[in-house]
């Protein structure tokens, strides 16, 4: 099956495309992913272009990923002394874990214009690329990313991404995982004021604020965000926030909970798995 075709949302909609952990040790994160039942991709160095006509230069960062049938998980580590790497190290100093939420779009220019109109001061769109091994040889995966100035969204780097070459990322050989996870369905955010945060995210994304599982939330065409305060987050996941705000973790749909890693089972039958090595919690939910 060609999974890449499912990743680009319809025009006029957004999807929760991926989340990214910022981790200090790429080898340790790879080992932890395997322990948790994922089949991670090989490490891939990232490159950026200041101008579409300029040659690519190293971003000073690289990643492993866990590709899913819907969305993916990224585990990003600094590997050099660059501005991008310094940003990662600064985030990791606050906490190891998820620092990035990316909304998938096929209209990055429209998202950029909307952010500017609504006062979020977006940066110029960035063209990113990285080399990926495919069954047909090395290929260049390309992305267009829209971000805002640091601090506009204190929860982390909340951005928009258009996949130009999704077929290179979502290769069939990387989709199946021993833990049977297949879709990124929810992102959990721990904030001081959930009502303020959800209203700001609604304005940032152009999506309506709603209520999800009794908490303020944002629903996209694929995947949603839920906002809780520190007490509600501890009650839900049994973990103390390392900082506020904090992107606490996410929920993955899986086909067989018996094959999920060991964790705390909730009253709803979900399995909550903390991972100090990756940061935060992963919630495994039945399909």
C-alpha cells in the first residue's frame, strides 16, 4: 500500500501531522524506541536552504522517526554547533520530550498569510530537506515549513508543514511496528490556563475550540489536541509536569493492546507508558 498518499490533508483543512521529541542522545532514543516496540527509521541528518536557489547546508540536527499509517513521531537530536542545534539544546535544558507539534497542510502560503493577519508574526517559509534511503536508492525528501517567532506559542514550536515528497517518508517497510501502533490521534498539553491556551491555539490554527474528553480541545481533520492543567494532567497520567507549559505526550491508536509495552491501564482501557529516556508519556489506545 502507498501510505504517503494519505498524509496530505484536503485543501482548506489541517491534520496533526507529527510531534517531535527533542532528545540529547540519538543512540539512547533509538534503543528506547525499540524497547517500546517501535521499528524506527535509520538516523537522517537534516539540511536547510535559506533560499530555494542556494545549496543546502547542515541544520546541525538529525532524527530517527517512527512512521505510522497516519502521521509519525520524530526524535530529533543536536549533532553540531548551529543555531538550530542551539535551539534544541535550550529546549532540552527545560525538559527532554515533545517540543514540536506540526500541522499538515497543502497550503503553507495561505497559513503564513493567515498567521500574519492574526498578529502571530510568522517567519519566512523555510525549505527543509533530508536524504532518505529508498528501495530505489537515495532520494531527497522535501518539506515546506511555516513557523512563528520564538515565544509566540510558549508551549513549543507549533508549525505547519507541507510534505512535498510523502512517498519517501512513508515507506511500507517502516510502517509496521511490533506494538501495533498505527496512528497519531491526540496530543496532550499541560498548561497553566487551559481556557487561554485553547483560545490561542484556535486563533493560531484557524480551527474551532471544542471540548474533548471533558477538557478544552482542538479537533483537526485528523487528530486533536487536549489541554489540561497540572493537577488534571497528573490525575490523567500519574506524572508530575517537569515545567509549565509542557507538551506531555500523545495517544497512538494500536490494533492489539496486548502487544503494547507495559504501563498503567486506565479505566477506559488505555495503556499509559511513561518514558524518561524520550520524555513524557505515550498512551496506547485500542483501534
